[in-house]
């Protein structure tokens, strides 16, 4: 368990509690059996009178998601994204998050967010990811409303990584706090979406395959019919109107991040759908 906290005063009983918790947690992270200790940590931090972000790590059990949500501000949904190899990470470690993030969507909301681990963008060629893969990592983290915490050596930052990390529209997607989920899990080409409070949709097109492929967002999968205007978030480009669906060619391990605005008078399929599994 990782803890960011400033403790100003602790009586002897609390000191014993802290020592006991640290002995129990060690370096193995938080497990199901630690739920009571997590509650005690949360209560103690609440009594400190300070604003403290209480984060749990790692690979937490989604079956206890309600407990982690109640007593913490963040939870690692997976193991380390680092590969502990000659580079910081690799595509296999990043792509694993496509399988694990969707089950946590129901717990993501202001006050607590799932954390797929750090962003490995900002280390130039030592990242272990191609430029398309770096953009895909940022797209997936942003559309999931995940914490954007860099795990890189900023002295090695190059201009490409800097431009990826400072794209205002992409960062705005993350800040909006509307976590997305896939239309279908397990496919090589995936469409993720989130319904926004202003009636627009944030859509991510992902190609996990080893070669370029077309990826399609079908409006009926999002809960509406008719036409919609499409904006490319990464390039800040309006792509015009598309009726019924939108298809893009996406490079291997690449992605597109879109803002989709249904046209006035568009049809709906039932109530407005909210991205939740």
C-alpha cells in the first residue's frame, strides 16, 4: 500500500497501530484480508484535519471494490506497468489494461478512481513503446479517467513525448471524470465510449493487432441513431458529420480519440446510456 500523508501528531496507541499495519502490509500490497486495516487508516487520516490522498496498491480484488471505494481515494487495478527489462515498459504490459479496466468502471467517480499504474511517456526512446503505443497508453488512461502519474526520467523528455503529455483536449477528457468501457472486450479492434453530461460522447478506437486495421464506432452501440459530428481530439480537427457510424484506419497498437456530438433530433435507443458494466 502506498500512502501520501503528513502526520502531525500521533499518540502512542496510533504509533503502535501504524507499526502493526506496516509489519502486516510489508511490500506485498493490499489484499482482501487487509480491509479492516484500510478502514482504520482511512479513519485516522480523516481525523488528521489535512487533505490527504489515500491510495491502495496493487492488483486489488475487484470483488471488494465497494470497500476500496468507501475507504480510499484510489486503487491500483493491476500489477506494475514497468517490465523491469532493458526499457521502462513494453506493449504487453500496457495492453493488459484493456482486459482489466472495464470491471472497475462502476467504482470510478469523484473521490475515488481506478489506477492502471504510471504513464511511461517522457523518457524518449527508452520508453519501450513506439509513438503510436505511447499515444494509445495516454488515450486509454485518459478515457478511463485514470490518474496521470509519470513514471519516467523527465531529464530525457523529448519533443514528441512533451507534445503527447501537454495536449489540452486529451487532458480535458481525463479531467472530465467520465470513465469509458468497451463495446466488446477481447477483440483486436475495440471501441470504448463514455456518455458526457453535455450530451456528447467520448469515443476511443483501438487497434491491438500487429498490423493496421479499420475500427468502427457504431452509434447504436452508444445508444443513439442518426448522424453525428466527429472531432479528432488528438489533432484538434473537426471531421464533419457521419451517419450511423464512423470508421477510421488505425495503425498497429494505435488509437483514435474522438468527441462525438449527435445531431439535433437524433433518435435514442431507450434512455441515454451510461458507460457502466
